């Protein structure tokens, strides 16, 4: 029997159905494509210039922490010496105190043999000597010799207690300095490790590009230094001509004086010694906290170089910047100290023509460098 139901129209067979299916399919395809793109998207890569900036920042932070480490190390050494001296003083005062005790014991024993428990024996047996001495009528019974012995005992007892308290305070300060030393050392190691990790993630091609950027930066700094040197050279020549004229006029007199007396150790000869020492260290590695002779950090090199000229500089850049006469950049002379960055965390030795010798940075050596390679802070002439 034939069915009278109207056959259903299939969706894909109707124009509207086809349009709907196409729309749904297109949306699904677009969504899938977008999700696929989002899932496969990699984080934006940094430029090699940004990598260089980050590494420079980490090295700068490491060097700043190195100077804090140097300061903490110096304070720790000084405090340890002071503690040892104070412990020796405590031992000496304790020995004197024990001698006073023995003296009082001998007096007490002699009085006991002469009959009865004497005031001195009572004093020796009292749990609180001060309580005994507060009793004025008993004090009057002591002979002059006994009184002098008791006075010595009291004075030595008080001095020993004072020395012991001073030593305890110094030990506390030493502990604090040692903690600062550990913290600074850990910070240096962390910054250097971070820098190594950044560099290790670079591909060989990126490392070559980074090296090329570094070369270009050094070349630009060298160009600026040479340009500044040429500008300063004209001024120097005029000054040199004046000095040469004066020198010719005084030459005969100076020669006669030199024959009579050895030449004084002038600032110029000191600078020569500094430069000679610094040049002898070229090629030795930068090692944070090192003061030679096989490796140096920046302030360790300058301290050692000026020590060669008979001048004792402080250990850190923060102190070395105050160890002499401030000199403008245009007035720098060979041997002067040159400081960099607002926080004064780096130092080198000026050699002339816009160049310096310095212990550069981790992974690098003692070398010549333009003073325009880093932000200039100030110049100092130690002598």
C-alpha cells in the first residue's frame, strides 16, 4: 500500500541547506586554523642587540657585587685581626686576675695560720665580693698591704670583664661581616651563572652576530677616543712647546742638581712605575675578587699597580675614587685612575690617547680599552 507521507528533503539537496552547511564548515575550518596557529606559535625571539644588553647588564651587576664582596672581605679580615688581638688581651687580663687571686690566697693562708678566719679569708670565701666590700667596718680591718692586693684584684677583675665584653661584641660584628661576605659571593656567582645561561642558549650563528656587535662597539669607542685624543693633542702640543722652552733654559741647572742629589720620586716616575706594572699584566684573566699575581679584578689591578709605585690604595672602587685628586676627563694623564658607571663599579688605569688598561670582565683579560667603551664617571690622580 503506497504511503501518502511527503518525502523529506535532504539538507544538502536544498539551496538553503547547502548555504548553511558551507557557512558552518567555513567557521569550523577557520576556528581550527586559528587554534592550530595559536597552539604552534612560538614566543617572540629577542634580537641579538637585546641579548647583548642583557649580558652586559648581568656582567655589570656581577662586578658591582664583586666590589661589595671585596669590601666585605676586607672588613672581615680586619675584624678577625681585631678579635684575635682582643682574645689575647682577655687572656693576659685573665692571667693577671688569676695572679691576684693567688696573692689574696697567700695572704688569707698566712692569716689563717696566725689564727682564725681573717677578713681576707672571708673575702675569698664570699659568693659576692662587692657585698663584702660594702661593709666599711670590715674594710678598715685590712692592712695596707692587704688593701692594695684587694684593690689590684678588683681592678683586674673589672678590666678582664670589660675586655671579655669587647671581644664578644667584636665576634658578633665578625659574624655579621662573614654573612655579608657569603651573601655577596652568592650574588656574584648567581649573576655570572645567569650570564652564562643566556650565552649558552645562543646558536652558533647568534654567537657570531654577538661577537660582531661587540667588535663594532669596541671599534666605535676606539674611534671616539682617537677623535678626542686628536682634539686634545693640539692643546698638549702648545703646552709642550712652552715646557720645552722652559726645560731648555733650566737644563744646565737641573743637570748640576742631578749630579749632586738623586732625582726625586716625582709623580711622573710614579706613573711610569704604574704603567710598567699594568703593561706586564696584559693578557692575565679577570677573576672576581682576585688581587694578583696571576689574575685580577678591576680594583685589584689598580691597587696592585699603584702599590708598585709606593702608594697604598683602598681595596674597592667605592673607596679608590676618594683616594686622590679629582681630574676632569680632558685633563687625564697616564697613570690616573678612571672610573665608570653611576655606581662607580669599574675602574681602569689611563695610559693616554683615550685608552686605558683594565681588568675587563668575567671571561675576558687584562687589556687595553677605550675609556669611551663604558659610561665615564670620573678621574682621580692618586699622586
